[in-house]
């Protein structure tokens, strides 16, 4: 049976969960499924879906409570003849759940993080989750958050850790030097990098504060991403005076693998996370990781083996671990090599695709059995 799958996103903006959806859609299409992607807003990643020959549509959410949105989404879902609607992020779930019901499609939702929200938003998520046939968390910690908040019935809750397309991180010889030349990074500098939305929960200000005292021509920081905190970060950088030139705010980029290959260690200073895809990506690129210990990150980063974890908000501890890696090239190589090994053992995308396809088939069988009266 060929399964028709529609991935529903809050937008086609470039972000971790959108990249997960793109990778899943691409591999599902290669596996013989009919696949499409729908966004509630447009964005730069839509082109990547279309380059992968995946049909796309944008059904824009109007400001406020858009009572027409479920009907307009249902029309699009019926147009794609969807068997499964796979929602990513709370907004897609809230609006996609009634639309999937109207389109007579199964609903699978992926919870990518803690999703802090108001009481009203949580009530909306709980109501939408009643329509879900399966509710997938990307880590055991994320699944526990769903249980604590009573987001969904236990019988519908699954856990599938994210995976990555490891082939994207096999970089050609000479690319490191080429990227460094492009970014005006000295060949002998030790360069830390982070890749994430510039948003309050990612807390890049903490990272910049931790690195500020050690910034120099030999110790530099690359920040990749865009978002609501960009202006605040630019102001914080400006206050560094002459050292500001050692902090590179690149904005949104779609070439993270080649940027990672040009750097020496990966940083994440989030206050809240699920299982961020960028950490196994950094490991696949042979970078040791220094991160705050939030969400499911401690299931990925092995303390002292692939990197180091610190308490959320602890600037001093974060700086200490960064300095440890800045000062020891042999340690960086050892941790990077072990991370690369574990990324290939645990985080290949093929496993994730197989597990999601198994869930789709399971819920579709259940729906068919229910319609035929089989218990």
C-alpha cells in the first residue's frame, strides 16, 4: 500500500524541526510514499522541499483566531489525497488536528521540544491531541514533559529520537580552508560555532557573555541563525569594543554542514530544548560539544567523552568548559572523533524513517479495523 503523507509546518522558515520534516519527507518519497508539505506561512526552506520534488502549498493563517483555517487546510489535504497528516510544532497541531479530521486522514504529531506556553495554549494543545492517532516525542525527556503536562493519552505517546542525513557531513578536502577564507577566519584560530534560532529560549547572550573574556584573533565565535534576539545580540557584541570583530553574526544560512566543518567546537546555551538536531550534526562533523544540560541533550552528549554539560544559566561553568577545549587541541580531536563515531552508530536517518513508517502503518490499520467493526 502506498501511503500519502502531508507534513504540516507552522512555516517554511529554516529551523531544526523544519529540517527534520524535510529530511523525513525526502527519505519517505525515496521509499515510495507520496509526500507533500504544507506551511501556515512561507519561508526559505520551501525551495528545498521543491528541489527534492516534494509538492508544497502555503495556507496562510490570518491574524487572530482564524476560523476559516481548518476548512482551508482540509481542502488542501483532500487535494493531496492524504492518508496521514504529520504535524510539527504546537501551532500546526492546533490547526491541523481539526483539518485532518475533516479530511478523513490519520493524524501523527511530533513534539520537538518542551513547548513552554500559557495555560490557554496548553488547553488548546490538549484538545487538539485528542484527534491524534499518535503523538511522538523526540526524546525520553520530551516524552516525560508531555506526560507531566497531560498533553496526550499515554496510549498514544511514542518516542523516536531524531536522526540526521549523515552523508551531508562528509565534507570534501579543502572545504575548511575555503570557508575560513570566505569568513575571514585565520587558519590558526580556534573557532566555536553555534547554529540555532536567535530566540529567548536559545539564550545566545549567555554564550557570548561566557566567551567575551577570551575572545581574540586566536579564539573566535560564529553565531548562525536569525530571530527576535538578533538586535539584542548585536548590541551585546557592540559593547565588547575591539573584541567585537571576533564575533561573527552570520544570520540565517542553509549551508550548516560546511560551516561546521570550518570550526573547532560547538556551543549551545539554551534554557529549554527537546532533542536539538544540531548536536548530532555537530558530532557528525567531528566537533566536541559544550552545552547546557536541558531537555534530551544529556542523552546525546556523553560527558567527558563527546563533550561537556553545564547547568542552564551558569556562565562561569560554561566559560570554564569552553576554555578547556580552546586550550587543548588533542582533547578537541579525541572528543570530536568519539562524537563522530556515536553519531554514525545512533543517529542515522534511516532508523527514524523506518520507525515513522511503522507508526503510520499501525495507525492506518487501526483506523481501518475501527471502520470495519473489528476490535
